[in-house]
């Protein structure tokens, strides 16, 4: 009884899984939202790095202050560490589509053909 119930359950699960439709392809709006989400995630990572750097500077300053107050000898701080830089507020500028970016032919109408009847040997003489 248990075996037949298990087989029936597996059979139903396999047929239900086989009939699931494929997800639709992403639209331009979905791609734009995904790009903005990726930019926001990268900005959040920069903010987290800034906060970590600031807290490490604060902890080091506290260590040097308390060590000097207790009379311990402390080696000087290394000066090769970069300063903490605040990434600022989040700002996302959506990239222009290729058609709007002017990547295709120029908007003005051509007044003459791009080529001439002059042979290439005349315009670029051979090197000797």
C-alpha cells in the first residue's frame, strides 16, 4: 500500500513538473529594473565599505589614545592606508538605448557618394 502510494505520488510530481511552462523572456522594463538594482547593490557595497573604514579608524584612534594614557609603547600608525571616501547619495542614470545614442548613420542626408573615381595608387603612393 505504501509502495503504490509512493509510486503514484512520484508519477504525479513528474507529470506536473513536465507541464510547467517556460518563463517568458525578460522585457526591456525588467532589464532596466535589474540594471538599476545591480547599481544600487554596488552602491550599497561601497557604503558598507565606507562605514567599515570609518569604524576601523575610530577603533584605531581609541586604541592609540588609551595606549598613550596607560603609558604603553605603541608603534606609529602606517601612513600607506588610503583615506575613507564617502560614496555619496545613490544616483543612477539609465544608459541610452543604442538608437538614441547616435551610434548609427548621421541624421543629415548625404550630398555625394562616399567614394571617388580616383585610384587608390594616386591618393596613397607606394612606399619605396
